[in-house]
C-alpha cells in the first residue's frame, strides 16, 4: 500500500511539473516560506520558554 501511495504522489507531482511548472514553483515557494515562518515562531517560543526559566 505504501509503495502505491508513494508512486501516486510521484506521478501527481511529475504530471504537475510538466503541465504547470510555474504553478508548482509558486506552490513550492509559498510552502517553503510558510515552513520558514513556522520554524522562526518555534525557535522564538523555545527561546522565550528558556528565558522564562
């Protein structure tokens, strides 16, 4: 089951890459920016937590 799911995800992204590479790039960029924001929030929270100790 896992191999089938992985194959479907790879096929989906491969199809998306060939049919709309600009859309895939925009989505990837937006997701990367969101992950970076979450990481920054997490690190600030950890620093604040240890600062309050």
